[in-house]
């Protein structure tokens, strides 16, 4: 089908011809079975990406690393030495190094696969959908399941999911900038074109990847996937690599810096060996080279990028379970740094469930209790339930019943949950009339025969109803803005009578409107007109909406979410400023903002008209000082975001409509609504709120800060542990004579063997570091101001701690070796292999103690000590493996170790614990020196 469509462009064919060729039904669409068959034939509706890399190739890629090349060179050197020396015994050095290289590659492969699986799961969660007609029913299906011949329904805010020939269009405008470069949306028309024209002029076609900005339409899908116009362009392009994030750039910078440093250190160590010990045999050369290679591997945490990806992926999955779907891992670091959240009001800060709270008629005013769509509440007059039969009750029944008739909304109960389909404001009438108890009577009495739809220009809607109590005669029931409706009314209903609507009544109604608006209610009025006909008159247009009888009006409000106030208070405590930017009435916005604690004293919101009158400097000053904006345009939203960013704020911006997309794209973190958001908005956003709840944003910021803290934890751990290994070998060689490692025969005697260093790196770098990536909060991450994006991840204070802990590790390791060796500072009586094993074990245990210490730079390791079972599991596993290396004969031969006595194990544990006590002392000093300093908050009250 698609091939035929390409040969003869559908734009120059009549729509009926295209439908026939696509073998579909314009009203009922494809059947489910036929759609499945075509999906199997044509493949998913996706733009082809790079071919998936085979698993075996991914595994081999783990060996594409300079450090691995060094280790492979070490294997070759070791084998050559073994061959030259007569192949005596097994080449343990080569075997152990090869095993470590293999295990490292396996770990890297598993971690990478886990990160990729997490990202794939998130992509499935954020998959876009399209509305189609199948089996005669409207269905929402994933866009990847669209097939040629599907009948696609388009509405404002949709992203067009495939190429299609329009069958009908109602004021349909489509932005095709992504395809043609034209900035202005095109007004579409379903008529057949006389000849083939340029892509941008094919007004009867819609194309994959473009956005519906207005109106609605129906189209038959003519091409999917790579057969679409967008697919053809994609086929000509080469994939471009994604730019690294600031965090990734800094990790790379640290890696380069460590690489340079370790080359220098390794060169110094090897030179020292040659100068102090001399080189007499090939074994000496191999020993020196292996040591240099081992130092290089020990100093650079080569698994860091993989661990970073895994930790980010796991964190993002946790956020997704809390209804915050982050589309890119790199957005997490920005989210944790957010200093301003610009939020819409409706549905985000409020429940998004419009509720009638007041009804005002000629005879008085009543209060309607209860909020949301659950029809539970009462209708009260002067605090007492309104009694059926009272004149006021009958007037209220006319208002609520009339508003429900002039409505297209539907109220449903499913599994105990009340939901609506349609406009929330119209649904408010359905809920309120159930509370009054008139729904069944109203639905049994009236039957809709025609209607005049609502438009933003008319600000009203009318329904023509056949009234069973009047022998089926037609009544016009109208609902709309009070000021508009009053101009069309000539009478007013008072009790059971209709009276003239004179100036006194009009002034009273206008005063009621002003009063309710001042209380932040949105007002809607209801009127009716009886026609003495049994069939709908012709024409059905605005001429019927004249000479109406005014019944009354309602005050509607969208109640604030109870959890939003707590979230805003937490945001303020965290130094995050919350701003409300809404299209609602200024008084409504100001009241909700005060109720939620966004502002304390701001009387009204800043309106879009006021913003238009400000010059650049006054605009900047207003944005700094005021936090509530109402009746704003998309241009205002974008300008507010840009102004905040000029002040070096990290801005998160929420939105749901097409007009919010530019501001979301410009913000540091664009947040789309998952339930009410359009596909265009979701495409522009970095994060999607599955529950449309503001509190979820603050939870996501907390999670983002926690993830960033965990990244700093394992960076602190890895760098300090690797520093300990490097300093141990460096100082052990330089101070060999002082600690008893220098023998009189001039042989090379090292504090640690190359295989032991590699074992430490394997044992302590992966498990504990990964476990720290899922660590619970050790301190209140929301009790400090946001981090600036210009701040270093690894700052001077962290480097000072890394060097201190590394130095302590080296000192206690070398002191333990000296303790058991003859000579040196402390006289001992154990052989070299036993003393070296003790030092080797101290360094391993010191790094395990360091895993506990690295969880915070200032908070004691004993705070919430057992909060992370994964960390304790990693420590236990590492300890078991170290015991095996020390006590199993086969591993003794491989790693040059000797069994330790229980007393030696106790000494090793005590010496290693010095790392923990040194860190605790440093933390105490840091807490004392920073005590009493209030955190610098970048928040602005806006009050």
C-alpha cells in the first residue's frame, strides 16, 4: 500500500480514491485483526535508529580502554618473563591479571546492560500515543502501532503520528516547522489538489512529527515509519553524538587529571626502583613494569562512567515510580539544582476538579459543600440544608439542571472512583445537581435534539431540549459568561414566575458577579427560552439565543491540592522559589497563591497587560519581586523564564498546552503534564508528571538532590580509596629503608604486589560504589539551598578529604607491614609474605571502613549506620573474598599471600579502623567550623 502511495501522491487524488486504495473504512477504520496483520507486514511506525549492537560486541567494547591495554601489556610482559625463566611452575601473575581483566569486563558489561534496560523502560513509559478509529470505536494506541489505512483523529495539541491524507478538517492548523522550516502554522483543507506541489503547500496532507496547533481533523494514514517524509529525511542523516553533561565533562576532566598524575607517580616509582634497588634480572624488569601498570590501574577509577550511568538510571527509575518520568538521565543533575519552579495553577497546584461552591438566584444565595467530582455534599442556605419545595430550591434546581443540559460533559463512577469526560467546568454542574437530588428527574424529562456549540468568541453554549412535561415542545437552555448572557436576557425567573429584567435587577446581578469574583470564584450564568414548536427550528444559530429568561449563576472554584501547600513549604525551606504563572483571573490566582503559601501579602497577581507596559529593567525587577502572574500569554511565560535565567537561576517550568511548549523548551527543566498535557508539550519537556501534581515536582527535586549526593559519595569513596593505593606503593618504595622493606642484597622488595593492587581495585571499586549509588539520605537534602551549576562536583574541600583519607590508608598499611617485618621503625619477626599480606588486608579493610565514612562529608558514619542493606551486603561479600585470598592455598600462590592468625586479623581491623576515626575527627572539625552559619538561600518570597 505504502509503495503505491509513493508512486502517486495522495494529495492529488480524491479522498475516496485514497481510502479505497488503502482498503479501509473512513467511518469504522480498520479491524483489530487487520491492523495487527499490517503491523507485522510494514513494521512499527518508528524512525529507524542505529542498528542495535550485538551482545558479543558490547562485551568486547569493555576491553577498549587504555587501562585495559596496559593490563594486556602486563600479561604479555609477565608471560615473556615466565618463558625466559624456563617456564617454572604456572605463570600466576599473567593468569591473575587475565582473570581480573575478564571479571572487570563482565562487571562493566552487566552494569552497562542494566543502565540500558532502565533507559529502555523509561522510553516505553514516555511513548507517545495517537487517536485512531478501529472497529468503529475511538482508540488511543501507541504511535508505533499505527499502520497504513488507519483512520487518524487529530485535535489541538496532538503530534501528527504518521503521514496522512485529510478526509475532513475543521479550522485545522498544523505547525510544519520541523519539516518545512515555515514558522507559521498552515491552515489545512481536505480538498483535492489539482497538481503535485511542494511539501509545504500540500494543504490536504498531514505529516509525521508536525504539531496540531488549532482545530480538529480526520485523516487516513498513507505512510508510516521510514516511508514518511520525516523518515526519508532521517535516512539521509548520520546520527550525531549527544553532548556530554556538565557532570560527565567533570568526570572526564578528573579522569584526565588523575591519568596525568599517575603517569608521573608511576614513572617516579619505577625510577626509584631502578635507582635504589637496581635491575639485575628480567624478573626485576617485569616486577618494576607490572608495578607501574598496577599503579596506573589503581589510581584511575576506570569503572566510574559505568557506575555513574547505573546510579542515574536506578535513580530515574525510582522517580518514575513516584510519577516523575525523567526522559533523559542527564536531566537529573539539573533537576537537583533547580532554584525556581514556575508552575501553572489548574490541575497542578489545584485539583483540576472544578467545583460549584455558590449558587445565586433572584431569591438568595446557597452554599454547595464538598469538593471534586465525588458527588458528596449538601446544598445549604444560612447553614441549613435547603428544603425541596422552597421557591429558592426551585430556582437553584433550574440553575443546576439548566447548566447540566447545556453541557457535553459526562460523569461516571468506575470502581468507586468518580471521573469525568469533557470540560471540568461543565462537569461541576453534573456533580452539584446530584447533591441537590435532581439528576434523575432532569435526565428523565429532557432529550437533546440539537445544540449550538461553545466558542471562545461567543463565550456561551446552548442546547435545544425536548421537554416531556410540555408535550415535547422545544426549550433553549443556555449557559455562558454572565456579562454576555445578560445582554440576551429580557426577563428573570423569581420562584415560579417570570418578571421583567429591569435595570435594578441587572445592577444587582452585576454586583453579585463582582462579589463572587472578589472571592476568587469563576462565574457562569444560566438562562432559558421556551419555543412553541415540537421540531428544531431552522436555522439553528445564535438567533435562538435571544429574549432569554435569566435563572441565576454559579460560583465555581478549583480547590487547591492539600499536599501542594506542604510541598511549597518544603520548597521554600530548600531555597527553591515557587512562582505561579496562570491564564486564570488575577484575583483567583492571588487567592490560591495565598492559600498555598506562595505569597503572604500580595493582594493581586501581575497581569499580562501590566507586563506589556513594563520596559526591560522594570520587567526584570518585577520578576525578581513578584511571584504570581495571571492572564499571561505564551510570550510572557517565555520572557519570564529567560529573565530568571539571566539572573543565573535554574528554572523548572510546567505546562500542558501547545502554547506552553516554547517556555518548556527554554527552561532548564521543562515539565509536562502526563494526564492533561498535549503530545507537543510532552515532546518539548524534560520531565513528565504522570499525576499532574505539584508535590511530585518537589519530590523529584528531592530525589534529584539525593541522586547527586550519592554520586558525590561514591566519587569521594573511589578517589580516596585509589589515592590510598597509590600513596601506599609510592611511599613504600621511597621509604623502603625506613620501614624495613629494603634488603641488603639489593633485590626489589615492594609493599604490595601488582596482582594484590589489581585485586583491591576489583574487590572494593565495584560493589560498594554501586551500593552507595542507592544509599538513603544521610542528611536532609532539602535543608540547604540549591547547588549552582557552576559549582564543582569535586571541590577543594572534597579533594582535601580525599588526600587525607588516602594518606591515612597508606600510613596504617605501611605501619602494619613494618610491625611484622624485622627492622624498620618497629621490630618484627614475621616473613615478608606474611607482613605484606597483613598490609594488603589492612588496605582492603580500610577501604571497606571508608565506604561507611564516605556516605557524608560532615555527618557521622554512625548516623543511620544500617540504613543501606546493599552497602552492608557489598562489604560482607568483599570481606569473604578477602578471607578467601588470605587463607585458600590456590589463591595464596596466585596472589603471593600467606595465612594470618586471628590476632593478626584483629590488628589489621584495628589499624584499618584508623581511617574511620580520622574521618570522624575531620567531620567534627567541619561541623564546628560551619556551625551557626545559615545556609545561603537563593529563594525569594515574592511577597
